[in-house]
C-alpha cells in the first residue's frame, strides 16, 4: 500500500486513519451482514443502527439539549445558505449577518433574495484578516448569522457574537470548525456544517436546529426544503447519504475515544500553537491573520514574495506536504489542520519549513 | 471476510463486487497519491480526473448529445421533484404528469406548489400494477413528466410516452432503471436519477439536462436550486459528493466492460426473464404486475396468503436472500435485481423458491 502523505487540504480533508481502515473493512460487508455499508437499505436494521449511533454520539459529544434536532442532510453548507432565509426570513424582516469572509458573503447573497440584510460588521477592508470587535446589530433582527471559522482567511471567532436582541436566534455556519472545541449549543438556534472538514466525507451536512424553529419554518416550500420534513422522519424522508453518515459515526467514535470536544480542543491548541509560534519566530514566513483572530483550523502564511511562495510550495509538494497552496484570494500558503490532522504532521511541516528557511 | 449474501434491496442496492474491491483499495490512498479518495480536495487534479472520467463515461455509455449537460448533484430524486417545477413551471402554466406510482404522486405534489398539474393517466385504480396505454395530454403543457420504472410496484414503461405537443419537453424520473437499457437521450429534456439503485451509493443524483433548459430555468432561485449554477461550474459550485461520484465512475467503467447499455439490457432481460418465467409457471407464487408492464428491475410477487408470504420471507432471510420483503403498499415480495445484481443470485432465488414451493 502507498504511504500516506501529509494532507493539508481545506476540504474534503484528511480523515483519521483508523476510521478509513474500519470503513475499508466494511465496504464489502458491514459487520457480518454480508452486505456492504453502501449497499444496505436505509430502512434496514443495520443502517438504522448506524444512523442512531451517529445521532446519539453527536448529542453526547456536544451536549446537545433535548429540544434540538440533529439532522443529516444533503446539499452542503451552500444549501443551508438558502434554506435558512427561505424558511425564516419574510420580505419585511431583517436578518443580521457578520461578514468575515467569502462564505459569509455568499450566505448574505442568498438571504437578500428573501428579505432585508443588515451587516453587523465586516472585515473586508483588510481582506478579511481579522474578526471585528465592533458590532452594530439592527433593532429586531429575525436572526443573527455568523461564520465561526473563515476557512479561506484563517480567522476564527473566539466566542459567540453577543449583544443582539434576545428575540433573535443565532445561526452559525460552523463548516470548518465544528467540534474543534466544546460548544454551548443552547446559545444557538441553528448550527450547520458541511461534513468535509471536521466530520467526514463531502456529501453530508450536519444541521443542529432548535425545535421551535423547526415548527416556525415556512410551510409553503417543497418538502425537501422544509426542516420539519427531515425532523419528522429522522433525516430519512428520502434516501440519506448513507456512507457519509456511516463515516461521520466513525469519526464521532474517534472523537469520543480521543477525549471528546475538550480533547479535540487541547490537540488543536497544541497543533496550531506550535505552528503559529514558529511563524512568529520565522524571519521568512509571516502569518496573515490578525493575532487575536487566528484560526485553530486553517493557518495562513506568506513569505511576502510570490516567487518564494511558489518555490516553497513546489518543494513541499515534492516532499509529501500536499495541498498547502493558499486560496487565490489570499495567496501564499494555508495549512488546514483539522481535528483529524496528526500532530506529527505539524511537527514535520515545521521542521521542513525551518530547513527551507535555512537554505532560502 | 464475511461471505456476501444475495442482496435484493430496492435501494441503496447491491454494487458490483469488483467496484467495491477497487474502492476499498483506494480508501487510504487513491492510486499512488498517498491521500484517500474521500480526502482529496474536489479542486485537486486527482479528483478532477475522477469527475471528468465519470462524465465522459456517462456520455459515452448513453450517447448523450453535446447539447446536454451531465450534472452530479446532491439531494436525491426527491429534490428534483421540486427543482423541476420551481425552475420551469410558472403559476399560469400546466405541467403534465403520468401517475404510475407513489413516486409520481410525490412529484405531482411538489409541482402543484408552483403551477397547474394535469394528470395524463393514472393506474391508481389497480394499485399501480400497470402502465396505462390511454393518455390524455393537456393542450400546451410546459413539460411532460413520467417515472420510467415504478420501484414499489414493479412496473416499467416499455418506451417513452409520446403524442404530446412538441412545444413541451419530456422529463423522466429514471431513478430505478437508469442505464438498464439503451436510451435515446435526444427524446428528453431532463432525465434524473438518484444513484442508489443502478449507479452507485446514495447521496449523488445524476441529472442530464438540455442546454436550452439550463438557460430557461428560473433565475430568481437560490444558487443551489438553479441548474445553471451547476452547469456553469461542472457540478463544482460547492463541494460535490466526491466518494459517490468516484463510485459512480467505477460503476460506469464496469458497465462499459460488460457491454455497455446494450449489454446491461441483455443481462437484465435474461435475469428478469427467468424469474418471471418461473413465477408464471409456479402455482404458489404470482407476479403482481400486469404482464405488459413488467419491470426488468423490480420483480414483485405474492403467494396470496399473508402467512405464507411471511413464512417465505423468514426462510429466505435465514438462507441469505436478503431484503425481499415487498413495500407495504403492495405487500408480499419484491426482488430488486438492478444492473449489478448477479445472474447467479437470480438462479439461486428461483431454486430456493422451487424448494419452498415443493415443501409448502
Ligand atoms: C465556512 C464554510 N462555509 C461554507 C462552505 C461551503 O460548503 P459546501 O461546499 O458544503 O456547500 C465552506 C466550504 O469550504 C466553508 O469553508
Ligand atoms: C422511482 C423513484 N423516484 C424517486 C425516488 C426517491 O429518491 P431519493 O430517495 O433519492 O430522493 C425513488 C427512491 O426509491 C424511486 O424509486
Ligand atoms: Mg472564508
Ligand atoms: Mg431522532
Ligand atoms: Mg413506485
Ligand atoms: Mg463539463
């Protein structure tokens, strides 16, 4: 078997090796069923057990209160950008958006199709390299939407935005930092995340939604666009993405075995900490995000010289450090070091960077 | 490794064993990339090559004309039930639906949210056990929608519905018989299918759509609900279900290696043929679908005695014939024998049924 390399992809991203090994063993037969994991009916006992374990572990890991539904949907976070305003924002209402990156902007664009959007804050003035501290909410927003981690720019909220009308509910696009640290779900109305960074493969989207919102959603939409449809049928109104849910269940088991969300937080602080520490000390590489806004998940950095960046990326790739190229809107490098990214991979990267710096 | 059993699941359904074996080998490293198939960025070369091969093989197998787009979407056929009228049916327009089963009815329900629905024909009078021959179209339907194979009832159209205004375009929910036989794509405006019966795992939906329709779709919808969004970005506007597309690509390779759609048709006629032949000769089991409307994919049958059905199902399950229980709206048994279901499994089932009949 080919050796695995260090995969810094921003998503789809590295998965725990033990999870992939277990999935591999179950591809032709899930346990002793004689039927592979992708081939089981979603209505049959073996898959229903998988889906139930996925939900139970998700609830346990995040301490999700009983008055929240846990949904496994299709369509990615991009579908949620639309489903949220479509369900909750009427023409004469206003939703408040914190604009901290391209994903926030895409979410705003969809919301404007349905109602008014008020911008609480924006860090676009500095190419989204920081999380604004000044926030101005509208008087009575229907909801307040933020992107807890900005995948492209490597910034992350240290805590939930606060200070808005308590009539409004908080919505979080947590696609790129879900379960990277403990979370107080009771502060939120809706948390959503495409699985493909911290939770599993692409093709399944986790949505955690409060029961009263499930009820309040627009009932004139097609079935698939109403949260109540999925809530009422345990995400099995239609055929769910069974393999994705299975892998997510295995990832939840792995998170639990590694100390739960608190354990993930310790791991992530240690991994990101040593990388930022090196970047701060390096005279070749500089981190691009504001110090107070640094992400635990996506570490962005540049040399300040496009040719050197290119030379570094080329050498990195040749030596088994893959997908380190930054997004074109930032340039330079981005090391995505999600939950499953091994600490040894960060050590290896730092040592490679030091060598490069010494010879550059 | 556990022996594989005969899996008659209606979907998710059996996949070619060689496809699963190949997927297994690529779960920790796709080829020699050192990164597993689920972990590759959808924008990276290795996955883009997979997606391109999937599209190219799909086009080759079905002879898809150049003026059609091939899309790999999320959300299942159920999302298409809504997306089609949402994109093409205005309030004052009429769409014509052929109602041949529960899935057709669900499609109708979503269409009624957007415009008028005219029922061309319905076989509900006989619990959908036949494909109607009498059809009355409306004068100028926007489109004509049919379900080419009725998964639950085991009926299938022998050929495309015809005789409607040539201003209308034909839409086919081909979820449960896509690529079971050659198809003349040029007769259609849109063909869609959840992958989980004939093409791959659940979580990816194939949509074949004519270019002029991509252009005509409602442009006031959210990005994810417009076909043009996906058409313009080769189904990569957002993160696609990468593993599902990979498995579909492997299934397309398998279809090609096994004679293409003509080869599938021969296989399917032979498999279904011998099962119906036995059912016709059996004095214990009766097929439920009208002879002229029989499906190549889902073979439904009963003993006429609920207790005997239950005894049969219990014994079948114990002997490794899995998921033979019919849908509750038909009762009895259903053998789903999609493209990937092996001919030997049909032989084994027939011989088991003969034994059961002999001792019942
Ligand atoms: C923060 C954030 N939101 C949304 C998305 C879009 O997710 P999806 O591709 O699942 O639609 C991404 C994907 O990278 C992301 O990083
Ligand atoms: C003919 C037909 N149409 C639609 C569907 C629904 O598909 P999905 O579960 O992908 O939404 C099915 C699923 O069994 C089906 O058999
Ligand atoms: Mg971003
Ligand atoms: Mg539940
Ligand atoms: Mg049906
Ligand atoms: Mg193309």
